[in-house]
DNA sequence: GTTTATATTTAGATTAATCTAAAAAGAAAT
DNA sequence: ATTTCTTTTTAGATTAATCTAAATATAAAC
């Protein structure tokens, strides 16, 4: 059940594959090459190694899919990454736009004990500073914990939990609209293709661009 | 003045060379092989690379010495290591006997910004949990900041600052003798070759084995 | 259904870091 | 001053991860 220690490169690949599977539905050689900033033949070579380690299945010219143990490894790394991002922001006050690259390096070297202490200090959080869910130790990803406002169904009420990439200018703008964390909003209508959406905030209404709506994370009130 | 990013292995070697220079006076191929747990020819090969990077000077069959830039790099890594050890103990409550290996990995990947935040949170400490001095950002090592009790001159008074490797059993034993941090002790006499030493603690006296005395760090009162 | 473009893979080379086995240099012992 | 032992170095091989250039397969366009 215990897996042997593995190189940083291998962890980077399985993580990238996992994220691509979630975001794009599939992980191709090209997409991996772009995501990891390496040449395509490097990806092909690594895929061969990952396959030998039983971390991925591969169909020639068709891309890769994680095996259960590959997914377990990937989610472990992602958990490290997101916990670290949150910890660096909350506990050490690092600027929000700098924690990603820091976590990118730290995620590969922290022990399970350190991971546990960090999770403890943070109160076992379910989402990172960007609103992305933090997988549990068991590898469960609570996608519904926080939802981008852009994914909310019209007519549904929700509570704002977090604003991704909290640039001061953006925060000020959202503040003017009354869109703070813990504020309850109701989605009135939504344009197709990620266009603008109408919101009810308290007793007033406002319209929000799709790009902004995608960066505001909410908890639907039913699930409270 | 800025040096290019360097591999973890290179950092491990310059760190080991620096520590060996301090502890043994010189860094030989064999000593490095033992310290880093690699074969002797691996050390020879790496020395060649370190020399090409102008991090060490090398005289065949005579061992290596750090250049100024090599020492700068080594002290930077050691600073990271000792700050991290202290942070993991103080801020995250990791067990004292586990922080070394954790810091061993983290020391290579933290940014200067993170280093700075950690130092800040700790109040810019001068020694790690083992009593070893933390080099400053400028590369100065305040060897006198904390002194092992075993190195204190007879007749001198000092204040206990820290006990290395704080195993519960040892702490209880020292507690029974009244040897707590901030307690003032006076060294009465010391046996040669690291043998037992007689101490005055408040109004009582006690005798301490040389091995224990080497793990109690003090600040001579003159320098307060 | 060819042609064209793009994605993927093979082939071959490179670099860092390591190893073992054997040769050479230095230090210690008689 | 030899001999012996230890340390250091050379020689040669290995592994992981990468690259470029060229070949091949799939997908898109006409």
C-alpha cells in the first residue's frame, strides 16, 4: 500500500495530468508539454516511465489517464500545494500573487506530519486562496464545497465565501457593489457562454461580468 | 553579485564542506563521502564541478576549501536550515527529533521572501533548537551568541539559554538539578577531556557529565 | 479522397549525479 | 627505506530527465 519515494518530476507530471483531466477532460502530450514547459518528446519519454510505474494508462496517440494509484499521488501533491498556499497567506502573510510559485516547490518536500500540522493550524480548510478545493487525505475532492458564482443556477441563493486572486483594485470594485465574504446573494439570471449575470445583493441589484463571476466562490445556502 | 540557481546536490556539498571546515578544520574527500553518504569517487567528481563553478579551491589529495562565494552559498543554506528547524518547533509544534530531516529538504526550496517572513515571525533569532548559531543574511556567524556549557571557562557565570535535543527524560533530569533556561549558573571546575564538571546553581552545587554539558547552551553574563 | 497541418513518437545526443572496480598517491609502520 | 594501509583519483557504466531533428500517425481542409 505504501508507495516508494518518487522524483519531483514524476510528481509534477501526475499533478499536471490530474489537473488537465479535470479542466480539459483529457491529458494529451501537447497539453502536458505546454503545462510543464518541456518539449513534446520529453513528455512521451516520461509517459513511458509513468506507465512502467503503473501511474498512468496510455493509448498511443491518444493521451494518458491516471490509474487509481496515480490519482492518489496527484491528489496528495495537490493537497500539499493548496494547503501550503493557504498557510503561506494566512500564517505568514505572503502576498497572494507569490504563494503559487512558493507552494510549487514546497509541495514536493513536506512530510505527512508537516502537512497534518499545517492542516490543523488552518482548521482543516476545504478551499485554497484561489477558491480551489483542497482534497482530503483520503483523496476525496469536495467540488461542491465552494462553487464559482458563474456555475450557480439562476434563482439560487448562496453565500460568498472567497474571492480568487484578491487584487486590491478588484476587491475595491466588489466592495462598492456590496460583494463581501459572508454576504448572501441570489442569482436572478445568467447570460449564456459565461456572459454577464444579474444578482440580488440584499435589497439592491447589480450586474457582473462573467470573468469576475468566475472568481467569486460561493456556498449554495441549501448545503449549509 | 547574484548567483544563478543551483542544484540541491551542489547546496548539500557546499553546506557539508562548510560544516566540516568548522568542525574538523578541513574537508577531505572521505569525510564528505561519509557526511553525505555517497561513494568517494562521487565526491571527487562533484569537487571538479564545484571548482568549475568557483565555489571551492582544490588541491589534489588535500581536500577542498570554500571560496568566498562558496561560503556565502553555504551560510545561506545553513541559515535556511536553522531558521526552519526553529520555526517548525516553535510555530508548528513538530517534535524536536523530527525537524532536522524536514529542514534538510525545505532548506533548498524556500525563497528569500519566505526566509524573511519566518525570521520575522521568530523575532530574528540567533540560535536554532540545537543551540547552533543562525548566520545572518550578510553571512556573519555569531559563534559567541550561545556557547555549550562544556566550552565555558571555569569561574565564569552564565545564563542557560537552551537545551539541545530536548528529550523528556533528559529535561526531567535537568529539571531535578534546577537547570532551566534563564537560570544563572557558575562553572566551578572542569575535568579535562570533556569529563564531569562542577556547577553552582543558585545556592546548591551539582556535577554534570561532559556529554550533557555539551548539550546545554549558555550566554556568559559578561556579554549580556 | 488527396492534400495539408498538427500532434505524437522514434532516434540519437547531452547533462548531472551517481555507482563499482582498479590504479595511483600519501601516510603510517616497521 | 621498504612495506602496508588508507585515501584519492581515474576509467567506464548507469539512470533520470531533458533536448533537437526527423519520421510517422491522426485530424482538418479542400
